[in-house]
C-alpha cells in the first residue's frame, strides 16, 4: 500500500495477514426443569447437544476474504485522513 503525502513524498506500507481455521461442533446448552406440588419438589437438568458444523472451508474463505477487504478499507481511510490533515 502506498500513500502520497502533502510534501510529495511516498510512504509505502507492507502488511501480511494470515489466519488458521479449525472447525469445532456447535454446542447448545439446554436447561430443563420439572417441579411438582407447587415447587416443593423440583429437578433441574442440563444437557449438552453437539451439532455438526454446516459451514464448509470454502464458506470460511469467503468470510475471511470479506474481512480482509474491510481491514484494507480501514487502512486506506486512515491513511487518507492522515494525508488530508
């Protein structure tokens, strides 16, 4: 990325972004309670339910590319704001 300053100088910025992905199952925590006799006797249960991941690696690459573009756009806005001051 290159920025031209008001003094006709150029600033060059080089950056590298990498990420790693590891898919884990989605986990739902379900709480259940049962009471009788107006709450005199009650039981509470918690259950963990694992749901397989439905996203593919390609889906994650698309999302990652989107956020890379967002970061690049924010860099450009920052440097344009710095240059206009």
